[in-house]
């Protein structure tokens, strides 16, 4: 398959999705996405909005909008977690459960795919689409948000700058000012070599962050591990040397880690 065939395939899939979703919505009087939410809740009984977003691969803002519409239509109810008041649980109403049961009982799939499709055709289509989707997931890995990517790149640039100061401009005025060490001290052979070696380590951290962000199949795992390491080192430096190190070296990584977790 060449690029033109691949583009044509994606275009046909998009058109098909629009047509099928339209037929589905007219028949069941509910959007396909909101029915997916209902079906998921029907299977797990209770879930948080975050769990819904992750499981159905829908962004948090869209999940909030869909849940609001479903709540207004009395399809779902929300309640606070008694042990954590900030956490919200979502579950189906009895009306919604009855709707799902009715849909399963009365809906004929051939209304959507046409009588020409045999059961075997449908099974093969499902297998091929799942295979296609699984391959994309493997290549894509677990995505990070744009904000997290930007913050992580800034952290990497910070460590490249530290590497420059320590390895390439070891006894410069800038290095003396940033690390609050006299130039004469930085020119001492032993300290000079230690700084240069330390700069190499910091540069490798920057490379690791960029690799995790743009090349790894599991960016969250690698970037998260490196950010935690950086923060712990900054805390140790703050406790043993200068408290300002926690903010200077750890401030940006802390923001990046918070963004990664949320």
C-alpha cells in the first residue's frame, strides 16, 4: 500500500464514521460518544471522569461536557467520594440501564451495516480494525499533553545550559555567578575536572528527557522517572547547600511533573 492508498483508506474511514454515527444518533436519540460512556458505566458500574477519559480516549474537557448533557438527560448521577471530597463518582440511573437493555434487545446491527454483510464479514472487519488500532497504540505509546511537552523541553534546555556552564565555561564569570563560587576556586584543577564531569551528567539528563518526550514508546514513564530524580537531587542540594537550589533547579521540573500527573 502506497501513501495515496493509505490516505484514501483514512478518508473512507472518516466518511464512514460520520455516516454511521449519524444513523446511530437518529435511531437511538443519543450520540455515539455518549452511548460509549453509558456502555462503559454499564459494564463497570462506577467510574470517575478521569477514568472515563482515559479508558475511552476522550479529552477531559469533552468528558465534562458529555457528562453534563447526560446528567441533564437523567442518564447518570454524580456523587462525591466520602473518603475524598474532591473526587466525583459517576454511575448510571435505572432509566439509563433500561435504555441499554432496550437497545441491545431491539436494535438490529444490519440497520447500520446493511444486509450484504455476513456475520463472518463483520467479524473480519472487527479483527482488522482492532489490529489497525493496536498497531497505532504501540507506535504512539502513552501521549503527554502539549503543556507537559513544553515544560519538559524547557527542563531539558535548562540542563543543557547547566552542562554548558559546567563543562564548556567552567571558570567563566557566568558560572561563578550562577554557582556562587569564586573564579579562582573554579580554576583549581581538581574542582575544574569535577565540574566538567558533572556537566556531562547534566547534559545526559537533558538528552534523556528529549528522548523520553519524542522517541520513547512510554514517554510518561521515562520522563516521570527523570523528573523525580531531578527534584530529589534539587531537594538534597537545598537541604545540604542552598535552599534556593530547590526552586532554581527543581521549580520547573516540579511544574512539569505536576502537569504529567494531571
